[in-house]
């Protein structure tokens, strides 16, 4: 009964707040409502996983922004997890130089603001890389100011086929193209969050009692086997909860991508807000 009563009071409070908001907006002549989502957006989006043009409705523009956010966030989560776990484990190495490099990485990337890191990566990509005609080539990959192009499975009138990027004139054709804006956000989010994940992994490994490791070594396991089969499974209980928080922080930090022109959800919402004035809805 107490739970039912609490939920009922919460719903009543939300209803009152919504009515109060609607009344005050109407009294000040401010438009509100979700009808604008069906109208034409009227603005272009630089890159999209969905077919999109400026005449499409606002809801489709928001869908494009959401997919762009998920696209870069998921890729950055993979990068941050792999790199962060490697740095966290290497922090326990017997090699003093390796331990020092891991500590330097953590302190450097964790204490430089993410916005600064995004701008640095973007400037490196668009200023220092060669033009598309002189793109750097490695194992079928092409890297230039236009971004990174890599082999990918494509589909056309002839069916599915393997598309390899190639330089044609002053542009790169074929393959899967990753824009410099996407790469800057990916590197910025991934390397920044990896520093925090490294500390999470380090703390989790340090939380395992020393006796567990000594017992593993005493029965003949190597240090690598002891880490993989004894220390890491127990450390995961400590690692997983804060690791989830880092994933959420990474996804929220993707809103800073607007600084380098990557069209994620917040960027699309800001553009829609400027055109419609629907601040609450956007």
C-alpha cells in the first residue's frame, strides 16, 4: 500500500508540474507541444546512418542524431575498455618503466579537460594529415584530412561485394569512410575514459587479497594464469559497477562533440531549438 501510495503521489506531482508548465507557457505566448516533430526540419546533417535530407521531418533528424551518438559512443566504449584494461593491468607490472608509463598516461589524460583533447585531436586530423590525393596507405586503409577509409562490405545493383577504398582524383572513393569529426570524438572520448577505466581496473585488482595470489602461485600457476584465473574473476565484482558509470559518463560526454562539428543528438537538438523555440521539448 505504501508503494502504491508513493507512486500515486509521484504521478499526481508530475501531472501538476506539467499542467503548471503548460499554463505558464500559454500565458506568455510561448508555443509548446510535439506537433513540430512532423514538420520539415529544414537543415542538413553532415553524416548519417539513415537516409536523410533537409525536407525530412524533425523526428527523423532526431533519430539521425541519436544514431550518431550511439555510433560514436559504442565505438569509444570498446576502445576505452580495451585500452583501459590493458593500462590497468600493466600498472602491476614488475617493470618500473612500464608502470611509470601507465601512471603518466592516466595522470595526463585524466587531468586535461576533455574539450581540450577533442579540439587537439581535431586539429591534428585536419591540419597535419595529408590531402586525400596523398593519403597515407596501410593494409588497405587510407588516412587523410578527409578522414579514415577502410575496406567494407557494400551493396549495389550487382549485390554484396567487398569495397576497397581508392584515390580517384582529389578524393577517396569506396570503402567505409569515417569523417575526421567522428575520429576526433572517438579518440577523445576513448582515450580520456580509458584513463578512468585503468584506475577502476587497478583498484579492482588491488582489492583481491594478497593471499589469493600467493596461493595461486604456490600451486604452480604462472603470474599470467593467476591473474586470468584467480585475481581477475574476483576483481570483477569490484570493477563492474564503477565501469558501468564510466560507460554512462562517456555517452553523456559525447555532447561535447558539437565543438568539432560532429552531428550527435545534442547538436541536432540545439539546431531544432534555434529554429522552433520549443526549448522544453528539445
